[in-house]
């Protein structure tokens, strides 16, 4: 069963992030706190509608490409948690660039690295004391997303094993590096009982995936919620898709 007391989601104003907020609120035992973060809260109408109808949702401003702002967000979250820890951090926000070898630029590489790789790493670092606090509060429970976990939203195109078509330099490389963030965290934080997993949401009909994608965000998130519910020590440090299948690195 998946029943974290608190969850923070980045890029929660649309697409997969917004659907994650919706489905966490529908869990049998929903979180007491859903920190739904986005870079432009003033424009996040759907999120504000959800927050108005459910007191668990706090809409917070967070630009994952600006690590200097993370401390302020952590302080806001810490105040709202009133002494308890953060169970689940979902690094969902991401950007895509499909540049091939002739089009790729240093600026694009830096931009995707900042949002897709550096942001998730430094967010995990900033929130680590709160995640450790959540893990300690449930000493005795096995590793799980209910206890404490960091989920990085990756993409199968970041898999080296799966790469048969090349291209997409900034996106592939930034997600492959994100996978190393996951793997490293899974090694470094295991002794704290904190899980770290990369999840591939599938090819999803969002602004990023486009209308020809294979599944809806409802289907993707339903799958990922099931996968998160089943994560344990054995799955720590893996890349899994929304159906729970292991994707080789
Ligand atoms: N859709 C797919 O088929 C697919 C497949 C594999 C992996 N993924 C991954 O799944 C995640 C979600 O994708 P999606 O399909 O929901 O994409 P999406 O519809 O394009 O939404 C992306 C989200 O990320 C946010 N974001 C981008 N840059 C940000 C920043 N600097 N700070 C904070 N938020 C930022 C966006 O906010 P704004 O509204 O402010 O731009 C938006 O909320 C991404 O990591 C993506 O790489 C998606």
C-alpha cells in the first residue's frame, strides 16, 4: 500500500505532475501534505482549483533550474510540516530538446542539464535532512515510498541499452546523467533507509509527448502509483517503467 504522509512534486501545474497530484489525493489513505510545486503559481489554474477543494495541497513556487532558490522552498515546506519529515520527493519537472548532432549547441546542453539533472540532484540534497527525518520516524518499517524515497522521472531514451536511433543529444544525455544521480543516491542513502528509483512514465499524451503518444497521463500515473506502492529494498537503484518493468541502463 502507498500511504506517504507527505509528498513533494515538481512541475505539478500540468501534464504528468498535475495528474500525480490528482491521484495522490485519491489514494485510500491520502497524504496529509501534497507540496505541489511549479515555477509560475500565478498561472497554475488547475492546481489552484485542486488546492481549493483539498486542504492537503500547498501550491509552492519552485523553479528547478534555480538551485539558489531551493533553501527558501525547503524552509517553507519545513514550516508547513511542523516538525515532521518529508516522505516522498518526486523530481518530475523536465524539458525536452530533440536536437541531433548538427543542431545541438552548448547552450541547449547546459539548459537541459540544469533542469533535468542538476535541479533534481540539488533538490534531493536540500531536502535530504527532511527525508532522513521521515525515514527515522518510521524505524522498523522496511524501505518503501511510504517511509522515504526519491523518485526521479527519467525517460527510456536515457537508456544506453535502448539507444538504437541516436540523436536527441541534450535530452538523452541529461536523462542518462539523471539515472546516475538515482544510482548514486541509491548507494549513498541506503543506510538511511531511503529508496532512490528512476521511473519512466511511458510515452504519454502531454504537451511534451504530443497527441500521438501511446497512453494518457491518467494511465501513466495509475501505473506509476502501483509501481511506487511495490517499491522495496530489492528495487532500490533501478530504472522501471510505469508498468513495473525493469529498463536496462
Ligand atoms: N510525456 C512523455 O511521453 C514522457 C516520456 C518520458 C519521460 N517524460 C518525463 O516526465 C516528466 C513530465 O513530463 P510531461 O510529459 O508531464 O511534460 P510537460 O507536459 O511538458 O510538463 C513539464 C512540466 O515540467 C515543468 N518544468 C519545466 N521546467 C521547469 C523548471 N525549470 N522548474 C519547474 N518546473 C519546470 C513544466 O512547467 P511550466 O508549465 O512552467 O513549463 C511542466 O509542469 C519530465 O521529466 C519528462 O522528461 C515524459
